[in-house]
């Protein structure tokens, strides 16, 4: 079972930027997928982005394409989510997730971090 620890959340004004980090440990990541999901109050936990650890293939939700970038640092076992041009509707708790499938489906991920709050004010 992978252990995931997020960091980097905070408060920012609309149009600003934040970078989230997720440090992974506890298993070999070579055949793994790491992703980011987010959950706003009263809403479902939605897919944001994912990256395959072996070759860096990426996938994004439509509403973050062109604004968010997911990347990984193999040496540090860390995945990042660079968030630019932030909007108030990006406000949510952001979760790092790990799994064996390159998918946006939440139920396919079997390891989760504790979440980090991102608040974007207008």
C-alpha cells in the first residue's frame, strides 16, 4: 500500500498560482499511476489530473486543461500539480491518489493522501 502526503495548499486570489506536492512511499512506483482529485463542500470528489510514473503520460479534466500541469520527480518520489490562473471555482480540498490504472475513475485508485485545502478568493 502506498503512503501519500500532500503539501502546498493555501489561499490565493483569483488569477494567482499554487503548486501542490505529493510525496509517495511504501511501494515501487514504476508501474503506478498518481493522480489528483478535488472535493468542494457538498460535492463529489472529482478527477483533476493523472500521470503514469514510468513514462510521464498525462491526463487532465477539461476544466483545468491549459491551466494546471501535473509532473513527477522520479528521484524524489514526488508528484506535483502546478495550478495557474486559479479561479474561485477551483476552491476545494485536493487529494493525491495512487493506483494501477491510468484512469479518471475515482474508484480505481486505492491509495489516498489526507488532502490539502486550496482557497481561491475573487
